[in-house]
């Protein structure tokens, strides 16, 4: 060991060595460290990092002694009870059962009022010179969280002053009248939840499908889309979009005087064939008395 280090390790030479520590930077481990005691006394876990376990059955002062929080006697103290167990009698879900029915034909339509559409046009968030579809409504945040489609309602119809061409899932009769009175047009067409998601992503045409015959000027026609827009297959959907009163996009399939129903025929369109009853010729046996 070097003489300098031996002198530094002696108690008498430690103070003299510390005074000259700037000249010996490599021996920093021998320097006296200064640390505030409050740092050590303030160490603790983060909130929620440590949960103190409940010690049960360790005396009455803990609050969980003697019966350990289970109470006195019975099945709940001696063992576990299944959920919904009523002591052996008939369970409540069997006695009462489920009430009500689920309508499998119901659809979750997002409501859209006319005053909101006019407000978005006034703010410049919708372009009235182009057809307004679900894609434009979703991109401009006019409607959010669309599931089965969007239904146009007539609230605030007195504020509608801009003629628009809107393609939407459904529309009320008052909303259709208000838009057509302003010089616009309403077209209802069929959408599915999956097709709405593809339309928002730009993978599907929001207007045209195999059965549609809609045209909106230079914007119409096939585009760079990878997915096809579906057409309705259920009877209720087909009848809705065949109805001219709903401004359905399949109303062109109806002939003059034909109704949209696929089940009931329009009165006067069918052919009536009268049944002829053939009379049997009287035979000699029919003239007998006995």
C-alpha cells in the first residue's frame, strides 16, 4: 500500500486527507457523505401498492376476531353458499322466470334532426352542393356511434333554407316534406352495421349497389372501392325501400298502381277466376221413391 493511502486511513491523517481531496479524485469512496435524515424517514410505498392483509381470528380488538366476520352458526358460517341459493326451495329465476320479449325486428337508428343539419351547413362542416351521405355525416361528427343506420327527423324544419340531396337510412314524412319544400331531395337506402363501418373507412360506396339506380350528377358512378354495398334480403326491409312514400331507392321496381308489399296484392291488379259448379245429370236411380 502506498504511503499516501496509509496516512489517509489513519484517524489523525483523515482530516488532512479530506482537505486535499480535490487533488485525489479517484479516492471518492473515502469522502464523508452528507445526507439529510428526512429523506430516509419519508420513504414509503406508492398509494395502492401495498394492501395490509386482514388477520382474522386474532382477538376481539381487531374487529375480525372470534367468528372472523362470518357471524354465528348456519351454512354461511360453516361453508360456502352458491349464488342465488334459497335454502333448497325452488329458485326465484325458476318461479318467476324472465318477463318480456325481445323484438328481433327492432333496429337501433341514430336520430338526426333537420336543425342540426342546417347548423352544420351554416358552419361550413357540410357541403350542400354534393350528396350528403352517412360518410359525410360521420366525418363531420354530425352523427356519432351509428349502429343500424340514421333516421332523419323534422325537428327544426322551419330553419331549413338550403336545398340538399341527402341519402340516409330512414326519414319521417315531415322531414321529407320539409326538405322537398326547400328544393332538395331525400333518398332512403339500406345499410348494415358492417357496411356503415366500411363506408366510414372509405372501402364502400355510400350510395350505389347492384340494385340501385340513383344518379347525382358527376359524383355518381363506381369508384375505387374494394367492398360492395349490400341490398336488403328480408321482406320487411325490401317492402320499406320499395315504398315511394319513404322515398326508397328500390321504388323504381314498382309498376303503375302496384303497392310495395310482397305478400298482399294490390286491389284490381290480379285476375279473378269464377268457379264453375258442374251439375250432375239426373239418373234413373234418383227418381226412385225407395
